[in-house]
């Protein structure tokens, strides 16, 4: 059964048939090598993008016909001509190293002479508690709940959107984050201030899902090969998204219709509008709420190891970037000028009552119009 506006389902015989005979194309081999290693979907998109860009940079030559010098020229061009950030250049290098080692079976030798983009040391953008309140007050509905989880639990945006019903423990007040960055699971808190809203949302969605399941719909994609091991789990309530999209998408392999979670751009746009309406004098995104979560916990005196576990960082050094809040005013040092107070009448914004020494010794100027000499 197809939904209004959806294309008719693809017959299984056609959906499962190979697209064309012959050896797989290079980009398909790259995707397969990434999927075999269970890398993130975003990693797959990024690596495929950089392989394409590398090929077009060298006039559509096949990578097997190129070597280290060609990779060096491409990476140097990114830094010199395109002025990319250091992280962008490193991502391109990682993609090409993966291509040659795991796809072409020819690992690159040590490359020298690459012009590296400088990696500046940046502090994360952080909002004050009042600024966070202004931003969250500008959100409503699902974006408000997601924003509360970003700030109240320190989630990344996709971690919040990929929450499933079974990962929300209302009794214990916990959220289980599955397959997060680095393919890790972790447990974090469920903010009490948003608990009642999630209960109402889940109750409403459970009723809607029951009607869809009765009509043969309500399927969601399962991770890995769980769909083969548990065929009925695709329509089971515990596996449904906490933040489902209103639309279905068609799987290109099976031809089936699946419901996806809401797209990240929906939340990003809502947060951007809320930041503008709040009139903040700083740039803030969804990830800024996560930065603010970590910073405010450290301000309140929580142990940095606890914050590290809640954020899901591998190394405490990553979490230490938020300790800049402990270094107020030049590493906690109070300026000696602040001990003087504000001298009376000496503010740079107040009009001077006395003429400066330079003006005092300067000759007086006659502002009266001079008579013209004949």
C-alpha cells in the first residue's frame, strides 16, 4: 500500500536485481569498504565526496594511475588555493589514505612537502544561562524538546534525533545513546523539566503508530542485520523514533517504505531563527547548546571526569577545552587596575573638566571671523 504522493512500491524481483553487469565502479567499492567496517554514514558521504573531488582535480584520471605526488598536489592546493581549514584538509587526507589502502590495495608511502593548513586553537562558543533561556524560549514543539536535550543532556544533534523509544527510561530518568561518535554507547540523564513533555509526545505517537501498523505501515530501518534476525521489530513500538518525520522514504534495495526521524536541518533552522530573535551578539548553533551544557556543569563544580562520561569523550583532554571557564580574567588573576576603582571624573566616556596639559600650554585660538586684508 502506497501513501499519497509516494511512488508505487518496486517489485522485489526488480529491487534486488543488480543494476548492471561487470565490475563495480570505484565509488561503489569505496562505499562497500566503508560499510564493511561499519563506519558512520556521514563518514561515507565525506569520503566519497573527497574521492570525487580528487579525481576531478586531476582531470578525471583514475586514482590507480596516480601516486603520492598527485595526492600531495591536491592537498597542497586545498590549503594554498582554497584556504580550507586544517580539519578539512585532514579529512581529505584520511579519505585518500582509506581509498588507496582499503579499496585499491596500495597503501601510500610517507608523503613529504605537503603544505599544511594551520590548525588554530579555538575556544568553543558558549552561551550564558540567560542566553540559553532566550534561545529555548524561541523554540516550540519538537524543536523545543530537542533543544532541551541538547542543553539539558549534552547530546549531539543526531544523537537526539536518533533516539528510539526503548532508549528512553522514564523511570530511571536516563537516556541511552546508541552507536554514537566512535561507535560507542553511553548513558546520560533525562532532564526532569522535559520528562512530562516526552511522556505526552510518546503517548500521542504510540496511538498514531498503532493505526499505521494496523494498515501495514509504521516500519523503521533497524541497525545492522537486525531486520533479518527480528523481522517483526521494524513495526515494533520500542524501535520507533522518538522524533519521527511526517514522511516516508523508499529503500533502494528492498523497495519498502520506512519512516525516518526528522531531518537535522529542521532543528538547525529553528535554532537559527531563535538565536536571531533573541538578539544575541554571538554566533550560536545546535552544538553551542552542547558546549554550554559542559561549561555550565564545570562552573557548578562537577568533576571533569563526570562531564567527560556524559559527553562521551574518549580522552579527558578533549573535555579540558571547557575548562576555560575556570580561567576567568587571565587565568583567575584580578587586574591591579580593578583595585583602584573608578577615579572620579576620569572616565574616558565623561567630558573632561580641565584642559589637558597640552591644551594648557597651547596658544589660544580666536574663533571670531578674521577680517580680510585689502
